[in-house]
C-alpha cells in the first residue's frame, strides 16, 4: 500500500512539474530573448530578493559554459557546500536546469515554488502589458523560478550560467562575487554583435564592482574588453596561461588525467571523466574560479576537494550513447565548438572513419561548422532538428556539398532514419563511428532514441 501511495504521489508531482514546463513554453522562447533586466528585477524584488539569498558565481562565454559550470558545482559540493546550479538548455526534462546539490530539482519542489511565484509573475506581466511591453519571457520566468528554488532549498552558493550574452541576460540581476568567462568567439551575432569585441563587451556586463574575474584564454579583442571592464569595476582579473594553466593532460580510461597550476597551488593527476583538451582547460578555469570564491585566490584547495572533478558529468558533450557501432553525441553548434570536437576525436579516439549526423538551427553558422568537421574526411548525413528554428536540411546539404563535394553529403529527412543509416554504415567495418552534432536539440533527440532502442551507454 505504501509503495502504491508513493508511486501515486510521485506521478502527481511529475505531472505538476510538467505543467510548469507547459506554462513556461507558452511564453516567448529563449531563442528570442529580450535585452532588458527591469522586468526580472521587478519580479525578484516582489519575491523578497531571492537572488540575494546566497553568493553567486556567474558564468558566461561562447563555448564550455555548461561543462565549466558543472565542474565548479562539483568542486563546491566536494568542499562541503550546498549548491544551486542553473544551466541551459536541458536535454531531457527542464528540471535538469535547476539543480540542488548536483541533482535535478525534485518535481514537488519545482511545482511548489512555481505556485508561490505565480501571483508575482502575474503582477509583473500585468505591469508590462499596461506599459505596452511584452510579458515576461520563458527564460526570464525560469530565472526567477530558479532563484526562488535556491532560496527555498536553501543553498550556500549559486552557480549561475548566463542564458545569452551577459549584460542584459535575466541572470544578471544577481551580483556575482566571481565572474567566469569561458572562451569568447562568434555566435548569436544577430543578438550580441557582429564582432568578437562587441560580443565580449556584452558578456563583460556580468562583472560587478570589486569582483574576482576568472577567464579562459581569449582572443586579443575579447581580452582587451575584459581587461577594461575589470579596471572600470576595480575587479581582479586572472587569465588562463598567466595566472593559472593546464600543465598536462593525458588520455585515460573514461576520460583523462590532468595536472593544473591553479591560482594558489598545483594539482596533479586529477581524474576528469570527460574527453577533450578543451575540457581540461575548462577544469583549470573551474579550479581557479573556486579558488577565487573560497580563498580569494590565495588558498590552495584540499586534494579531496579537487578530487570532486571525478564526479563531474556533462551530458551531450562528447558522450558515447551507443556501442557496436560507436555513436557519439556532441553539442557543438558553432565553429569553435566544432574545432574542439575534431581535436578530441583525433586525440582521444582511434577511429579510422566517421560519419556526421548533422543538423543546425537557422541562426547558426552551418557552413563554418561543417567546414571544420569536414577536415576529418567524414561524410555527412544532414537532417533537421525538431525545432521551429531549424534550418532546412536540403539547404544545409547543398551548401556543404558545394564546399566538399556531393559524394560526401546526403539528406535524410528524419533523424531516426539518419541514425539507422549511419549505424548500418559504421557496422560494416571496424574503427568506424557515428557522430551526432550541430545542434543541442538534435543531440537530445539522438540520446532519447538511443535510450528507447537500448543501444547502451558507455
């Protein structure tokens, strides 16, 4: 009887959480953010400022934000702190985005907090409508909900990933004690600017007065912007390659062993269960960020804290979702991300041939991504992600074929058909693999298909 009752309550809670997501997606989607902070600030003020309930580590950049955020959270949790983590987008359920102590928020908790914030969201929506403005967007409301959940938990520290940009992103109502920058490159140009300087300027808006700023290696144009922003806010700036660095990265079973020079000491032979040199660099940024947060960059982290990196996961990033043949998914959706993927395939895997199952959204640089991937000599099965923002597969395929030749490019309308065809090809010879990339949504769909069909996970 108890088990049946528990199952019923769990099903009710899941339905309630799913209803929250249904309400969220009825709003303007996160692909169309509004460059404004006032509505989000108004909502959190009405709620009693939950965004000030715990100190914040705020993270922006073009690539590596989610992986770095998850590494920072793992280190903080290993240090004994109760953590809140907000990332985006999600792969399976939206509750993945709001994490308490490393776990997706419970369905009951997200539904309860939703009920508590809803009257205040309605007030702000009405005020916006009265002023002739659009109501709160999906991401604005999600941000408010996350702050409410973190305050309710409560947590000791919040790791906050920017949705897009930085300066006007809704997460920027919070004041980050530490501002973290992963590599800045061209992406979302229609929203953030057409040059790296413009994009960096928007992202630098998360730097608050007297903050600690930790940055990955950056193009010169981006670094100049961050240096100026740090000076203006009287913040300290620590940059990879100077203040901290990756000393060594060695291939290991299930990932790599990395040695890192942090802000306050060296850390040797750390197990990192993720593939790619870029993940080692993300780990260096994460360690420096936590050093800056816990000891102002002057206190070496305990070895058992750094060992927390061994618990880090980053779903959808160089993740094997199938074996015999190998199927890998990677969320690379711009040329810089594609370059990291190609480098990792060469260094960490032993494939003779690969085929890319490829699909992109309309606002992405499909040609740039494909040009980088094409360096592997791999073929492309081009399909369309399940999104209203997806670019037509035929158009993408024609553009790629014009660059690398039609013999290496094929259109397959449905993702499941593309995966079947790719797996059949890969099964015909040893050391062949399937790589699904180009869109986070496409990766999520492939992961769901793999799970449903029982391909197995490595």
